[in-house]
């Protein structure tokens, strides 16, 4: 076991200043238990005290124009992807290769998936001008520098909605950090509670921004308890929280807190296309299993008017045989669990659901082994495809942190009455009337028409909240001077 005094220590960053606390948490290799880092933790009182001074962080960002911060963000993106950056306050540094290996060891993501997530973050940071152009609908962003201006023949003025953007981050996928990246160019400090097993990505991003020239005081990094997380969520003015329904539901009616919970993303095959279902098996299988099934935009239900048994069987044949592989394998398809109890929970939930008539685990006959698997000390969940007779079944609209999907038979006329909230929906249909109905359905965040993976996102279109509109609001203005 590593000596806690020799492994990297990630301090709290209190408006950019490193702070070592007496209380620390340990971040360990999910397979071997080897200590990889210690992280200073702080209580809600310290977070609250720092947030009382957040005005200085806003002032530091205000000295830059939006255009300058976009350029610094692009520089930070290159440093994040390619640079060797500080890692904590004990003289350690982290190369890109170190980052990939360490994140893999503590989170369970194989190297190939970490690198893909890195590429997504790099793209978002180096194309931030395009992203903000889309989010702001072509606004001349220099208006934010001046506070007012005129565009499209209209007087415009915007004001910030928050003193900072608070973030309670998860550990499941590094690319979720892309959601807060625009905040810096929008002159908004970020206050981050990192995921317990994944402090690496937000810390590396912060170091990349600081190295690129963004003021250090624009960043807070607080490993903290429930009280500290609540302080971040309730005191910044605007905040994002990630988690399951039980974690996020208490904030469901607070417009200042953007919830990122289960996505319940889906494929819907229309009456006119379902007979050609074989043409779409590959895109559906990829949407279910890409990124190890850990994203909220992974498809977790395939909704069809008929051919449910055949479609489920074809998906099961493609996904069922998948086995865990060493994390260094470039063909790795599955992610391990930092907390093996999560795998036990998922296994228990699926097995309990299968006791209710009307559902069949179609992957069982192709799996050649158990759903839960152990490799080199790591715990994995292999893919599961469940055929459900209707949306009434408890497994029909479930989402788990692994490749899981139900294939649900539902008449086309009933689909929009049954599917509920859907973060990303791919509708495979050419029927103009059905497309019009889907486009008018208010509970789909991102809509793809045609065989496009639910995992495909457009950075210049918000798929889960518009960060520009979240952090800036328009006001009426008339200036006589």
C-alpha cells in the first residue's frame, strides 16, 4: 500500500488558493485497493465563508472580454489534452498518460473510454466560440462586456443571474464536465464538489485553465459533505447537481438548480420503418453500449409497435457475449465499478424486476456466464437486454450505469402517452404526421429524426439546459446618457 504522505495530495482550492485540511479522503484503485491520492475535505462552514467573498472572483473574470476568455479556454483545452500539469501541492505533476491511467484505475473506465472523453472535452474547449454562438442564438457577446448594446435593430442588455456556478459532480463519466466549461467564458466563477472517485478531471481542467492564464480565484474545488454540497447548491445563485432520482428530487422545483439525473433516453421506431429494423440494429446497439453504458444519453429503451422479440434477440446476440477486458485493451467495451456494491444493487434490481411477469432477459442465452463479472479484482456488469410486453412493467423504463435496455412493445398511437421524460430520443420514422407529433412533445430534450445515435450531441445546441440562458438573463434598457 502506498504511503499517504508520498501520494499526490489534492488540496481544496479556496478561490484558487490551496488549502490542506486535517480531514482527508482516500482515492484508491478499484481493482487492487492501492492508494492513488488523498483529497482534503472541508465542511459547509468553510464553503459558506468563501462564497461570501465570491465577488472578488467575478471581478477577476470581468477584467477580461468574452473573446479573450474564449481564447484562453481554447489554450486550456490544448493543455488539458496534451500538457503536463500540476497535480496537487506536493510537487507532483500529471501527464496526459498519467491522467488516463489514474482515472481508469479509480473510476473503472477503460483507457480507450477515458481518451474519448478527453477528446470530447478538448473539442468543447477549443470550439467554445461556436458553442456560445449556438447557445446565445448568435448574440454579439461583446454586449456582455459592455453591459448593453444593439443588435438585430434591437437594444439589448443582459445581467448575470448568479455570483457563481455551483457544481455537485458525479464519478461516472468525465465528459459531463463539458457542461460547466462555458461558464468561464461567460465570466462566471465555478465552485465544484468533485465526485468521490473522480476528482481528477475537474482538478486537471482547473489547472489547465489557470496555466492558460485564467485567474485562479475563479475556481473553487471542495471535496465536502452533504452540508457542504447543499451550501454550494443553495448559495451560488445557479447550480448543477448530478445523481439519481433520490438525490436530485428535492431540488426538482428549484429553477436555480439544474438537475442532471437519469436520462431515460430512447429509440422510437415508427410503423413505417419498424419492418426494416435490421437496418438499425448497429446504431441501436452502439447507443446502448457506448461509453460503457454510463451516460444519461445512452439508450435505455427501444420502443416498437411490433417485432419486439426479434429486435431484442438481435440486440442480445450483439451485446450479450461482451466480456470485461483489461483496462488497457483498446477494444474494451465495459467499465468497472469503483464501488462493487453498485453492481450488486443493479443485479438485485434487474433480478427483482424479472420476477414480474411480462419481461424476459434475452441476453441470458447469449451471455455464457453471469451478468456480474469479476476480472483482475474489478467488478463489471455485462450487457442486459430485457424484452417487455408493455410500459407497465417495472423494467420497461429503467436506467442503470451499464449497458442495459428494454425493448418495449407499444402501439404508435400510444407512444407519446407512455414514454415520459426522455433526455435524448431518436425517432426512426419518415411519417410526417408522427414526426410532427414527436416534435410537439414537450418532454424530449434532444430529438434526432432518423438513425442517429442518442449518444451524438451537437455542442452548439443544448441537449440538457442552456448554459448561456442559465447564467445570463436579458433585461429591458433605455439609456438617455
